[in-house]
C-alpha cells in the first residue's frame, strides 16, 4: 500500500462514506479524494495500489467521475497510460453529480404516475384505491416542489 499522510487517509475514508450515503458508491468517493489530495497525476494502477481496489473497479469509477467532470484525464510525457487529476471546482462537480443523480430521476416520473393511476381506475373504487390516489397526489406535489427548487436560479448560481 502507498504511504499516505493519516489526514489524507481519513479524508479518503470519509469521502467514501459520504459518496456511499448519497448512493454513488464508496470507491467513487475514495478515488475522488485520493486524486484531490495527490500532488501529481495518478494512473489506475496508482489508485488500485493505494486504495486496495481492483483495476476494473478503478476504471469504472474513474469513468463515472469523468462523466461528472470531477476528474480530468491528463497526458504525462513519456508514458502512454492514462493519468488523472481531480477537478477542484466543487460547484461544477456538485452540479453535475446532482443533475445526474437527482434531476435526471425526475424525467419520466409523470408518465409512471399516470400509469399507476390508470391501473387504479381499472379496478374497484374502494377506500384503499382512494387512499393510494391521495398518496400518489402527495408524491406528485412533492416532486413538483423538488423540480422547482432544483430549477431555482439562486441554487443554480450557487452551483456555478
């Protein structure tokens, strides 16, 4: 294992826990923190060795981080391998992650709820169906508020 400062090890561990809590996967957070605290660009084998992960896991997570703009592929003179650095523009990274994890989840939800209500309409109109309709209406109201919050210009400005 690569020798790291204990503070960096704690930050990597915490980033892994935080990423996992947000449903991104522990290794995604660990790789981002590892690269963020690395003074030099790192390759997949560096990540693999330092974090004790497989090369496949490192590769998949780095691709996800690249998609979010959290890491950048860089060229290292004299080496054909891919190297990466962390993007320290937190607002942009957070916006990209949130767009992927949250805003993208709203797409198609309305059609799903319409389908559920059609299923309810084809059955008996009893107390249970009425209760379920009320709950679905409540969920739709919440998601509508969440969409409006996501689109709030102040939030979007903060995430620039």
